[in-house]
């Protein structure tokens, strides 16, 4: 066994310990309702539930995906139990039985609190249902998936221009006042990245020709429109997929590094040789650009740059650090260049030293550049995307860090056998 393989196996043990004994254990211990049949909408820094917090379909779909994936990979009954609970919550509590699709938010007592249907949120439900079908391949689950895909194609696909519309009322009328985009632009990279992620997961379990066509269209949309020539993602777009002026000078480093491996994975699932070859080259170029402009010397990934790179937001959010691990590991697999593995190790050291809450469990939400966590809500928070004083919230989920650990374990197993 060569020294790199020895290192890989050593780090595999660290990643598996983090996954089982911290991340998944935390969510089973503190995320599951004690007096209810689902999951809390939020948990504070002392691991106490925030009973006033709404529940979101995004968070619950991500819980479903994470535990279904863990149940498949590790065959542990406790993970299967959580996956089944999450499947019931998503498909019963969040499902709109009248108009189809899934509500954005429920109250803590499971009353509908927000019936807007974001394509982003619908995509996460589809993504999680496909993973649950891998875990529990029953005909009724696959039929639910097929019906949902047909609904999304009917309601969310733009009939005139490429891609998918962002936001809808409960009865699927276009809703222009509440899009995911910061400046309310018609289309966003983020929504399309996760539609592509969901459709790749769908094509993995259902080799349907229409799914193949739509996944191909999405891949080409990223290759030809969304990925800039400088190998960063464009952020917001008009209906015809011209990038909005408001986003042209912004780089979202976390989405870039996440997209580098998600797009390559989708290309592998699609199995189109031309697209796979193009994406392989671009994925490595995206990682190289991130290493040059976004990885701090301690291994932490900066949030974003704006004003065409002249300003950098140096906060280090939890999900970016998780995606850094997978993005650089993917580049290491594709090239065999050990420099990418060195960045994986550096990033993991930053996570282990600064980001993991070794006292109370899980990961802190946001760190400053020096690796110090924000623990209170600030009136002038320079990075107000997530709650600093909650350990679980509508966006803070086990999907990024849990998935990263599972990806690293799987990839190390493949590289060392």
C-alpha cells in the first residue's frame, strides 16, 4: 500500500466517525420531535427546539435524502427508521393534495404557513424521493416520482425559453413577487443547479427518454449559458438566460465548488460521451479557479466576491466548507494530482479545528475569516443568510456535511480497492 492510500484510509476513519457519531447522531437526538411525529423547524445553540419556528419542505426533504442515503450506504436500522419517518412527513404533511406539489412552510403544528411553490423546493423533494426509492424500491414510490416529474414538467418548465420558472402560487400561477433571486430576476443558477441535481437522481433510477432529454438540456444550459468563460457560475438571469447586470460581478464560491462535482456526477449518470468530456475539463478548471481566488491559507472557503472580484466576503459558512471537501476530492479522482488531496486535508483540518462544535454537536453555521463562530444575531450582520444562534434552521440541514462525509467515504473506498 502506497503512502497516499494509507492516508486515504486514515482519513476515511475520521470522516466515518464524524458522520455517525456527530452529524447523524445529532439529528436523531435533537432534530426529531419529542411530542410530534416529525422534525423540529429549528434548534438553538443549546440544542433546545425553537417551537415557534416554521417547518420547511426544503429542510425535511434534505433530512429524507440524508438518512435514506445513509441507510443505503451503511445498512443501519436507525437510519432506515428516520428515512421512513421523513418520507411520511414530506409526502403527507407537506403534499398539496388539491393542486399537487409541496408547500414551502408549515407551522410547528403542521398547519400550512406558506403555500408558495418554489421550483427550488420542489426539486429538493424530487431529489429526496429518488434517493428514498433507491432505499425502498417499491412500485408506489416510483409512481409517485413519475407523477411528480410530469407535474413539474407541466407547471414549471418555461414554454418559450430554456429552463424553468422560479416561483408559483399554490395553484401554479406564475408568482413574480417572491422568487429565489436576490433582485427578483426571472431565473437563477441556484434553482437550475438543483433541478439538474434532481433530474440526474431521477435518471439514475428511471431511464426514461424524456428525463434523459431534459437532463441533456440542463447540462447544455450550464455548459453554454450558466458557466462563465472565467469558470465561475453566473448567478441571475432573464427569461432568455442572459445574465442580469446585477449579478455579473458576483462570484458565489460555494456554488462553484459544489457545482464542479455535481455537474460531473450528472454527466456520468447521463453517459453522453461529448458532454462528459466537456464537463470533465471544465470541472477541473472550476476547481483550479476556486483554489486560486477563494481558498484561504487555513483551508477555509470564503463566501463570495463582488464588484468583479475587488471585494471578498471572507466569512466561512458551514455548507461551503463541506462542498470544498467533495469538489477537491473529485478533482483528485479525475486527475490523480496529489495537490487536490492536500487541499482536502487542509480543508478538513479547518473544519475539525474551527467549524465542528465538539462540545454541543454538529457544525457551527458561520465563522469569520479567523475561524471564530458567530453565536449571536447581529444587527449589522455582514453575511445575513442564516441564523447565527440556531444549530438547525430552515436552511441548516444534514445534507451538505452529511453528504460530504458519505461522498468522501465512498470515493476513498473506490480509490483504495
